């Protein structure tokens, strides 16, 4: 597996661990629909949190969460619409980003709830 893929997998593992420690239940990992992939789908009470995880080793090009672009957002929204309909869920949906900076032995995690809104 390529080095960037290993870093991404490690970031997703750290994010899932963080969510579990904070009362979330992980429902899906790397859920796919058409061209979309959702890193984590978690639930806490009646909120379905759709989470994009971005992991970087430096801030040279900006914060990890800054790399979620409009195309990715559009794909995530269409995927989650399908997910909620196909599972017949009655939940509130929230889109989050977890940004992880892994620099040597130091790890910083930032959880942005309601990172973007869909109208």
C-alpha cells in the first residue's frame, strides 16, 4: 500500500477511536455509492454524523480540513441521501470534518462539527 494510503488509514483509525471515546457508534467505514466514498458514518443519539477525515504530515499547504473541496461535498451529500433513503432512517444528518496533523510523534486532531451546510 502506498505511503499516503497508509497515512490516510491511520488517520481514519484515529478518528474512529476519537469518536468512540466521545459517545459515537461507528455505523460504516469507507461506505461507497457511485463515485463517492464516505470515510466514516457515525451515530450519536438521533444525529447521523457523516465524517470526512483528512490527515496530513505538515501544514505547509494549509490545514487538513481545507482540502475538502466542493466536488467532494457534492459527492458526500448525494451518497448520504442514498444511504438515508436505502436504510429508511429517521435521523438528523450532520456533515463533519476531522482534520489530523501527524508530525513525527505528535498528533493533533480537530473535529469540526457542522463543517458545511446543505440547503
